[in-house]
C-alpha cells in the first residue's frame, strides 16, 4: 500500500512538472502575444500614419495589456520586413504579389491579406495657383516629361515650371502612379522631388507655386470638420478628370462620396498584409481595424472610405470659398 502511494505521489509530481514546463515554454520564435495582449512591432507606409495612429490608440485603450509599436517607413521596406520575418503585419496599398505568397508558403508560413479601406491619391497644389483641374492624361504626360510647364495645360498660366513632389522614392504613392497611371513604367520627368515624409510634401507645396504634391487623401482633412468636406487651408487639392480635357463639370476632388461612386479616378484599395501563424496580436489588431463598431468608424472619420459596413449618403452643400 505504501509503495502504491509512493508511485502515485511520484506520478503526480512528474505530471505537475510537465504542466509547468509546458506552460512556461515559449514558441521557437519567442512570441508570447495573444489576440488582445502582449507586445508586437508592425510596419506601415508612412502615408497612412494619421489613420493608423488613431486605430492603434483606440485598440490599446480597449485592450490595456496590448502594446503596438509602429514602424512608419516606405511601402517597399515595410513589405520586405514582413517577408524577412521581422514583423508579422504591414499596412500597404497593394496585395501580396504571387511570388511573395509562394515564397512564404514554401517556408510553411500563413500569409493573408485583408482589405480595410479605400482612399484617393490626392494631387495638391499651392493655394495661389488657381488652375485647379487636371486630367489623368495630363498627369501621365507630366510624369513622362512631355508636359513640363503649367502653360502647356493652361495657356494663360504664368506659374512656370511644374515640379512633382513625392513623399519617398519607394512609397505607395510612387508605386501607384507607376503601376496604375504609367502602366508599369518608371517616371521619366527629371523635375521630380522626393522628400522623406508626407508632411514635407505639404510644406514643399506651400512654399513652391509650381509644385504638385502627390499624397494620400487622409492627410488632407481638417480635423475640426466632422463632415470631411473641409481640406487643409494651406494647400488646395486638385480636381481630377478621367476625360482628356479637364474642366469643373467633369473633374472631382477626393471626397469620400466621389471615391464611393467611382467618380474620382485615382482611388486605391488599402490592405493589411499578415503572416501571423500564431493568430495573435497582429490578427487581433487587424480584426479591430475592420470591425464595424470601432475600427471602420475611425476610417470614415479620417476621410477614407471604409471597406465594410453600411454607408449613409447625405446631401451636403459644399462651398469653394
């Protein structure tokens, strides 16, 4: 009887040790995050930082045990970090490429993409430049170097030379114009300025009358205006037309409704790219962003078009003053 009791005690001790060992054992990659707790780093194209910061702040407020550290960089670098396994989540304006998916799956990874919003790639100009309509064909010719001066579009213009300004040579804005406007060809215009951040694009346009800045539309809105119909006072977004000759009747600014109904021709889809085999904090944050009760409301408030939810269209009188 005493021997049986001894065996039972030894067995219970071994089981307890095994359970404690399993509980304390970390995955090979060292991750301990869960759906709503822990700490991770994620990467994003810098142009999406205004909306992503609002999403991050509300997520951490909702889940106090979660800590999200963003790396705001260019789109190419953000995706490279995901492919190298340095992060498990990136915010970008494009989906995975076929070869990227194949590479990750070959390494027994779990890549997937989630649409979360639509935005308009905005063309901004100096407030003193009153020639505010432009066609997609004009934009293409400017990027190709065929149009170099404002009077080639507006014969009476005295502004002079056109300078195109991007936030970064490897940003989502550059990729969009090369892929969607130039048909996969590079920008040939020699008079192109590439700064480092979107805020620097806005500042450059404020200080240069002939400049056209190309930025994400979530940087345009005046945060004091809950209708998202008032743009920043220091710059003017151009109205863009899909027909060859632009005028006020056939050109549209990147308001949410014009993105929604397809009138604005430079609309793009925004994605969350994931490689989260643990289904942990990256998945939790991603699902929060696409949640209709919280994440998608932030998308709507910041001037983008939500990918999910029921939208109510209101008639609002817009003044150009």
